[in-house]
């Protein structure tokens, strides 16, 4: 090989390597990373404030999407459509309300959809009611793959016409950290197990009792068999915390089936030795939320044991179970 051809060959190789490295540097993030790309909203406020829809997926909690309020306030429902890049399987989504100490537009009732083509969204994969407050809410559902998601706001927390959102995120299917981490001072409730749950004829899984959605509920088995009381559910406190009470919200669909009558409540550090109950008693009838107080005690796990049902049936049900932090 001549000196000229060798020099030319070396130059070509160097150029190819340089191009390859440059392309690698500009390559997108790892394939397990889901990028959220704003597509459209039905309404946005861009005259009176920066309320454009893209703010809901910009990664900045200090900005937010807000529907129009200047000159006109189109009423709910409102919706936002977001593209998943690449198309991905997800098992939930997150909603962060505006973080500026105002609640205008905070979503109350919602529906969440997934689509492959941004045309046929079909039935919602999840619908429910967000809890009040400005904390991020994580909503979980059975894993489903799609390219587009749509969050539809059916109503606003105070019955107003607007919708707002600081950030909307998704939970990648199989993610070990699907639930959001608790904010400082907050106790996250993580479902551990229930002795019985109905999953054949309705969505009565135990995790519904701590999903923050009063429209879903845990219900013990009733298809083919109805194991009798007592029934129990075990929940983990993240982090281990001092609590001084708990709340029990019966199912909110107009049926009393499974509503707990007599109960026992336990605390444990290790999910093995629960010892004697820290509280036992009888819930008042009705579908209103029940609050039970006791002397403050620290633990990592709690167990609610349903000894009997309000109609003396075999079942147990619960829309939401929460705890009262100790002082």
C-alpha cells in the first residue's frame, strides 16, 4: 500500500469513528425510558397566563396546564392527549395538581384511556375520583400497551368549569417503584395481602382498599364460594410510622354487602407477631367514613380483621382504609 493510499484510508477510518461517536452521543435515552410528548388539549389558557397543555409534561411542577378562563370558561369535561415515545406497556399514571397553593382546576372525577392510533380510545382503563389536596396521586391498573393516553377530567374539585394539571406521568409496566414515594411526613399504604378477594366476577382485589379511589373496593370471594368471616387485610406503612387511629370507608355503590360490623385492629413490626389488638369494636351502620382512635403506637404493618358483616353475611368489603398519623 502506498503512503498516499494509507493516509487516505486512515483519514476515512477516523472520520467514520468520529461520526459514529457523534451519533451515539445524540442517541435517545435507553429504550426502557418513556418520553411523554404533548399532542393536544380541548382547551388551554394562553392569554391571561401560561396555561398551555404542554406544561403538563414538561417535567417542571411549577408550571401547569389550565383550561381557558379569560373571556370564556368552557365547562367540563376536558381532556389532554399525550403520546408515549416509544409505544409502551404501562400499569398506571400519576397526576400532580398545580403547586401554587391554588386549587382552581384541580380534577375531581376522571377517566383514563389508552389507544394505539389516537382515534379509537375505546373504554377507559380506569375511572375514579382523586383525593383532595396538592400531593401527587398514583393510579394503578392492569398493564396495557399503547401509543397514546388520554386523561379526561369529568369534574373539578369545587364544581367549577376549569381543569388544571402541573404534571402527568405514567408508570411503566413491571416497574418496581410503581407507587410514588411518599412526601416527607406522609405515610404511604402498601397492600400486602388479604385472606380472600373476588377477582372472577368483579374487581374486588385487596389493593383497592388503599388505592385512594372510593369508587373501587376490596370484596371477599363470592363466585363459586363464600368463605365465612373472619376476614383480614394486611397493609404496610411506608415508612414505619407512629399512628393513633384508622379510618374505614365502606363501599360507596349503594350496596351494603360486605360492610364490616365487628372488627379488630392490629399493629406489628414484622408482619408475623401482631399480638393482641390495639383496638376492637363495632362500626356504626351506614356508608359514611368511620374513624377509630387509640393510643399512639409505632409499627410497620397493620391488620384489620373483620369479625362479622352488617347483614350477618359471609363477606367483607372496604372502599378505603387509611391511618391517622401520631402527633
